[in-house]
């Protein structure tokens, strides 16, 4: 993960360290009630990774994954509170 990567790219990089892209997107779909498919990252790339159309629940999910990797000493509650305050 590069500090200059956006939220989407950072999330995908972190997730792909421990699971396949398909499984990462499936986990996101289960957590957020969405129906993204395995080709979603290429669609996001064609939109310059703009999160404008991405639901808040999905952005929050991604933020939890990214922030928990950046701040491993924070509790889950602290991370959730931070994400809620940021969105």
C-alpha cells in the first residue's frame, strides 16, 4: 500500500494480501448488502477511482479496513467512531 493511493486502491491492496480479489469483493458485498462483481476494480479505475457514486456503507467498510491497518493499536470501537465522524 502506497500513501499516495486513494481509499479504494488502499483497501484492495490490503485485502489482496490475505484473500483473492473475488473473495475481498464478496466479503464487502456481504457486509454492505451490495452486488459488486470481480471486474469492479477495473470499472473504478476507468472512473479515476472516484467514490462519488459508492454508497456510504461501502466507503465506511473500506475505511475500517484501511485505518485498522494504519492504526493497529486502536480498538474496533475507536475505529468505528472515527469512521462515523469522518463520513
